[in-house]
C-alpha cells in the first residue's frame, strides 16, 4: 500500500492543535487521501499536551542527536475522529520551551523565529529519525511550511539519513511571508548550534538576501521534489517580486528560487478544500447570536485583558434593537497586516476604508468583526469602534461565535492584501453568505464577481481601499433594492463546491505519483 507521512506544526484534528489554515489542511487533507486508498500518518510535536490526551499510546522512543547532546523522544499515537489516519505526536520537553500547548512563540524584536526555529529543527531531527527507522519506508513525505523544511537539510547532508533520499519529498507553501530565517552560526538558535557536525552545502540553505543566515523556506523550495501553493492564483503571484507601492505581495524575496522550481516543472497550485455537511445548517436567530456574544464577552472581560474593548462591545451590544440589522456584515480572522491593512487603509476621500463602510451603511446596518493578533491593529480597531456605534469589535477568538457569524451574517468581508488560499470565504459561502473579497490568490479562485460574491482590485493600496468601499456599497444596494437578485446570489454561493476529494486527487496525481 502507498504510504504518505505528513510533517507539520499544526493539526486541527487535535484539541488546541490549530492556529491558522495549516491546522485545517492537516486535519482534512490526510483523511481525503486515506479515502483514496493510501496509508496516512501525520506527525506533529506534542507541545507538552498532546501525548497526555485520553487514549494516547506510547509507540516507542527515537534517538536524536541535537545541539551536541543525545536525546530520547517519545512517540505517541493519539486517537482522533478519523480512524483511517494514524496521528503521531513527538514528546519531549524541548517542544515546550515555555507554557504547555503553545505552538508558535513571539520572540523579542531582533530575534525573529529564535524559539520556534530551534524547536522545529529538533522536531525535524526526531521525525527524520523515526522515518529512517521504519522497517518499511513511506512512499512520500509531505512537508508543510518552513517548520518542517529542516527535514530536507538532514536528508541531504547527514549520512545517517541517506536512506531518506529514496523517498519522494514534497513541500506545501501555506504562506510565503513567514520563512523562518536564522543565523548560520554565532547564536544559540543557529544552524551550526543545532547540528554542529553537519557537513552541509551552503548553497542549499542560505538566505538569498542575508548570506549569513539559513532560510528554511528557500531550502525547501530548492530541494523538495515537488512544491505546491494552496491555490493556483497564488502559485502564479509568487513568481513576481513583491511591490509595496502597488500593494502587491508576491515572491517575498524568493523569486529566483521559485522561478527555478517553476522552470523545472516542480511548482504548482492546488486549491485547498472545504468540508460540506450533507444538510445545510439552520440559520441561527439574531437573539442567539446576541446572547452567545454577550456571554463570551463577559467571560473575556472577567479574565482581565483588553477589558476596555470588551466593556465597549458589551455596551454596544445592549444598544442594538431586538430585531436584526437591515444588513449584518461580518469578518472573522487574525488581526495581522495581511488581513486588516486594507480595512485600515485611508481612502482618497479621507476616512479609512472601514470607517467609510460604516458611514455608508448607516445606523440601520452593522459590522461584527471577530479576531485577535497584533496589538497595534487591535488598538486601531478599538478606536474605530469607539467612534462608530454600528461597529462591534470582538477582540479575541471564539470558535462558537465564529461559527454563528458565518451562519448568521449577510455579507462577509475579506479584504486580505494577499491570500494563499483562505478558508473563511469558503465557510461563509457554504452557508449562503456572499463575500466581498480582494481579487488575489485563493480569493480570486473561489469568488466570482456578481455571480457568487463581489471582487475588488486596484493598482495601489488607496485604490484598493476605494474599490473595497465601492464593492461593499454595491452589495448593500443589491441587498436593499433587489431582494430577488440577492437571494439568487446567495443560492449560487451556497452551491459552489471546493472539495477535499478534488484536492486529494490532484495531490496524488501531480505530486505523489507524478513521473
């Protein structure tokens, strides 16, 4: 039987195992691959928590040479909802440098990726050791984002992992903006500190700009047998250099590596999928959304951080009438530059795009935005909420409220400056909520303008902000003035299908079995 092993930092099949879209992919793609008759194993670090989950079983121990020491790493099998997929976690204190359950760390300014790069270099050494010691080697090893790229460094440079060169290794880029660069030497968190005796080829690992650094993302693009991004449009966009003035995010400094991969026929785009229920869920009532949101805000307020934002949101919530707004615009996502910079971009008329939208829809409509992330953007959104009674900023994250916003909203806002794939637009569309999206990456591949939603463009950030505001206005007018056309639009959005079965077939054909 063909066997694929996934190495990733996240796995949403485990409670608390997800931070972003990678977690969703690692939960759903392996199951779809298993449905095609493949044996599937998923490996992530245990982060001090997953090996202790109910029903987990110790499968053995692997020996790992790392940073001049020898370590024993526990290998545990953890039960998940999918009986077809073997879920393994690697357990050692080094996977928990701070608190248990933390997947990614924010390092002090000037030391980006220091904690995570050491942790994931150790993870790749342990995973490589486990794979090399299997009696029957897997057919494919599938790596996800820079966290798993150090596996290729060991495969190509360490004689004890030479057998891994016989296994096809493929690499998925989920987000090119995070590349994991660290110094080659002279740091606690550096390549030569982790693997002091490694006779590595500098050209394989070096960052294109900072020649004294390792760039794991560049390493994987240079050395993997096949590489894909999570949408066809993003695969094309990353072949062009990023251009800040025009608001275009492309290759992020890796254009030469990506151009070589494309020229060699190793680079492709495969759209992520979405899981669809057999029956569309019933739309929750307005009061259910309000009461659930109120209870969550009270809980957040009582835990003691960002109290002013939670107090303001509670106050705003109490002022909403008992019936739903004429139009409820929703947004769910991480509060980071990629996701919110266009919301906060100034328009040519003066106000920021979000404020222009709030003025345009007036007091009878509302925007609910759920998310957390970078404090400076959170603060800016809080200040906009202070000035605009029709804007509810929910400064935190709640799976339950997110689900309600997808199901209850009328129009979903997703003005990402770039978007490798995006899952939010698919989650909104599958329950009949049309989206207003920026025509980039996976958003461009999933939303059709005036058919299943609304797509805006623009040749500079200000132009994009103007177009975004105009697009929301267009959606608002259609909703108010032509209810029949609006219902048709919603129905078309609901009928769109981006299945994991289709994605899995492409992975097998284009990457796992391609000759």
